[in-house]
C-alpha cells in the first residue's frame, strides 16, 4: 500500500518529538549519507533538504559539509523548529515537496528516509533534476523491497517498497549514479509491544489508516512471538548519490 499524504503528515507530526531518540537506523543512514557525500564533494553553495523532520540528517550535514545557504522542507511545519535549532539561518518551506514552487536552483538536494513515502518517485526525480544546477548532486536514502519483512509476513501491511534495481532504473533515466549501497540492519526487542511502540515513535504507524484494536494488538503480538521468537525487526536501507549530468 501507499499511505496518503494527510495520514503521513499526521503520524510524523505526532512522533516528531520522540523521533531522533528512537530512529536508530535513520540516524545510521544519515551518517552514512553525509559521509559519502563528503567523499565526493564538501563545498556547496545552496543545499535543499526534503523531509527534514526532526533534523537527523540536517545535523550530520552541518558537521560534515560546508554550504552558504540551507533550505529545508517537510510536510509538517513542526519540523521548522528542529531545523532552525541546528541551522538558525536556514530557510524553511512547510508542505508537500511536490507542491512547492521553489524559485532557485540548488547544488545539492538531500533526503533521509523519505522517498519511500512518495507514490510517484519518477515525478520527484524529474522535479529534482529541474531544481539542480548542472552537475548538482541528489543524495538520498530509502528502503529496499524486503524492509520490515516480519511485519509484512504477519500483518500483510507494507509500503510499496521498490527493489534497489528498480530505483536504479528510475534514477538512470535522469542521472549518473555515482554511489549506491544497500545493507541490512536488524533490531531486537524484548517485547512485541516495544516493536509497535518503535514503529509509532518513528512515524511508521501511518502504514495502516486506522489504529489497531486491543484484540488486533494482542493477536499481532502472539503471531510475532510465534513467527520470530527473537523479536527481530529487519531494516533494509538503500543509499544513493547521483549527479545531474548535462542533457
Ligand atoms: C522517516 S522521517 C525522516 C526524517 C528525517 N529526514 C531524518 O533524517 O530522520 C520522514 C519525513 O518525511 C516527511 N515527508 C513525508 N512525505 C513528504 C512530502 N511529500 N513532502 C515533504 N516531506 C515529507 C515526513 O513528514 C517526515 O518528517
């Protein structure tokens, strides 16, 4: 399934205060992304971050890259406070990235753990291409097809994650791929309820439109324990850095 923008906004707005502390894997992917960008280039004039949230990637970029102007966007206006705390002179655009009319071009567009929420990544890539200066860089992380395979097996709920190869085909139409990397990161929990709390605190509960009933939660916990006694939750992150080659 693909969650609708209203549900995504609501669920991230709710989780934003707890997000950084619980988003173990997103913290890791932000670190990898910023480190890999810095190996390619460290100085940029204008940077745009899509879906900045609580500023997990913003923080990494401040540490590892140099830039003159930082622009940030998120569906929820609550994100502005977090971004401004890290980069007080940044400019913030609240709303759906796909609907914002940016008036300038960028040298670097970054995004951590956001692109899986777009039901039309092709459109987003062509927007990014139009927003990038020649030779500008788009760098983002997302998740592979088997992300949260445990949840999919138990509940049937999943986002329409793409495979690494599907992402590469889409990216190859508009960009030169200069870095791509996929890996697996497994988190272990003491209790199935902790898994549900982890998903809620990282905004992922927007997978289902209605909250689970008490009975559904009980059944889910039983099924999880039965299918995965070690109470694992598998993340499959993907990291891409691509360049806007001249047409
Ligand atoms: C998993 S969080 C990632 C937050 C942050 N990028 C990080 O490094 O942890 C996903 C973020 O993407 C934002 N988002 C989702 N769809 C969006 C859209 N269409 N336009 C702008 N932001 C969006 C959500 O509001 C949320 O803050």
